[in-house]
C-alpha cells in the first residue's frame, strides 16, 4: 500500500491540509470575494491547471489507462478542456464490473500507488439503482467535498447559531457521514444527526426537533415531508412548535411549495451531487437555478444514447470531471445518468458561474410507453395539485400482451372508487402524454415497498417485465 513509511506519524488532517483547502476552495464571504467573481478567462485558466494534475494522476490508474488506450489514446493526447470529449465516459456499471474483475474495491482508485494518501475513507452508495458501489476518498478530496457543501449551506443562509436536524442515512452509505462532517468541520451549528426513520424512529425525530429547537432541516424531500405529517399526528405543529428558518436538501422543484407549506412556510433550497463527486451545484439565497461549483468541477451534458456533448439548454446526462481529485480515485468524465440541462449564460453578478436546472430524473430509470418517455420521479409533481393525494406513490411496469404498461399506486385520503381513479388517471395522462393505470390505495400502503421511512431515496419504480 502507498502512504507514509512504517512508524511515520501522519494524521488525517495533516494530509488534508485545511489551510490550503481554505485558500483554494473558500466558503462564505471569502468565496463571494474570490472564485465567485472570476471572469471566464481566469476561471478557464484555473480549471485547466487543475485538470492537468487530474489527468496526470488518472493515467497512472489501471482502470483509466486500459480504457483510454483501448480508445486509441496515449498520455499527452488529451491536455485541454476542449480535448476532454475524446476520453470515453464511464458510469456506475463500469465501476461495478471493475469491482467484479478486481475485488474487493476494483482498480479505479490508485490506493496502491506509492504516493497515495495514507488515510482512506470507504463508504458505499445507497444501492437505490442497483448493488451498492464502493466510494473511496482521501483526506484532501474528502475535506474539499465537505468544504464545498458548507459553501452551499452558507450561501443558502445557514448560520452558526442554527440547530440543524439531518435525516441523511448512516451505516456504510455516505450521506449521513458527509453532512455530519460538513457541519462539524466547517460551521458552528449544533447538529442532530438523526438519520433515517430506521436509525431514529420518526416519532422520536420530531420530538427531538421540538426539544432542541431545530431551526434547519436537511435531507431528501420525500422523508422531510413525511416528518411534517408525523409531527402533526403527534400534536406538534410545524411553524409553531418547530420553527424552521431553512430547509436544504434534495427536493423536487415541482413539490417545493408543498414541502414548504408542510413546515409552516419555511424556505426550501435545493442542491445536487452524487456520492462519487460530492456536491456539484446548489441554489443560492433565492430559489431557481443551481450554481455549478465551476472552480471544482467541469460539467458536461451528454446525450444519454450516444454520449455526445449537448449544447446549453438541451436536457441530457450530467457528465462530471472533478478538478480536485488528484490523489485517490480521479474522476474524469463520470456519466451520472442523472438528467439536467445547463442554462444559457452565466449568473450576474455573483457567483458568476454557469447554472443547471437541477435534477430532472434518471435516464436509466426512464420507461418508454408507446413511444413516450415517462420518468417515475415526475409523478410527484403531477400529484401535488390533487389534495386527497398524500404525495406517496410507487410505479410498477409490466409487459401485458407484448405492450409495456405502467401502473401507479397512489396513496389517497379520500374516496377510493372507480370514478375517482378515472379522474386521477385523466389528470396524469394530461401531464404524462400517455395512459397510465391508476390504483388508489390507503395512506401508508406503499411505504414498505418505497422504503420512505428507511431509505434516503425512496424506490419509485418496480420493473416487473
């Protein structure tokens, strides 16, 4: 293994070098005075310098060297940002195949190199879209990820006197640890790291929120909405007994207003990232587009089928190159399979970065019904105008007589008769552009299959074909 010589003392934070991180990836006012004001020319020069270090490291990693040579490339063939599309993108499926061929961690990380970090952080993905994938971090890139998330929280209005309740999961999954480290290392907040409903039962969570005077709630939108419902059943009124001044996390923009209303009108802000890369983009003080952290990432939007880079404004897969991962697990053109689009132009005046529309669904979770693309995650927004709907649902796809059919089980608080189901079906058809089968079920009936109480990201699609 790489790292320090036997007997040498090398601490995690010594390897991370917090002072250097603060200079290179500042947060708060230092960010607004520094990277946020870079003009396009200076930003491009910074990105280019950081990219060169990442490419040099990646050529020493067997996973990349094999793939790139198979594409007819040699070191030095790709040097600039403009050259990047010549390198083949990779996705989680490529990493999982690599793990199978080189167990237990694959050979995409470079942990065996002589100058690899001595301290390595190991987590996994949640497994929502398949088997959990190993996630490997060194001290420096781990702390930069934490720093960049703190940057987002500060931009969205988080203060050191806030009491933050986090519902990101723990265990091997990365999320809960990531948020805890961010709040502890880069803010003065008091953090309640409750985790999911399995780790801390929902009833206990809302009582803790009331007892400690929680002012900020962070997590995934589905479960944060669920907590507001649980609070009310316990006689705890959001907005009166729990007074939030900020909700920040992964939220569907179509259901943002409903989440805010559930918590007494608290402002809701979105951010986006994946386990491999950490945070990539975040809303600022106002809702809308998400600022890309362009000093830390190069983000392309690529066609889901061809992998061809798309122009700004077109929807496709977010493909990411991380500019600070030059020690362990370099990330060069990672196809997240998450759909979004880059909005034309840059924000004015600060941060002067490009912006994305946010998470718009997953290209590998799309269902084609009679020529129409349907994304199960979009159903949440379509249901928000139906007052008797709780907002909870699950989609099931089956092949019937050679034709794919999607059934949506909708949790419904009102009458669940054929006439009502037909009305709901007409409502969803107008938005999906194709006929969906609707089954109205009792509140809570889908919870065991979606895992809304125990998973960070509930399951919304069961493919029974």
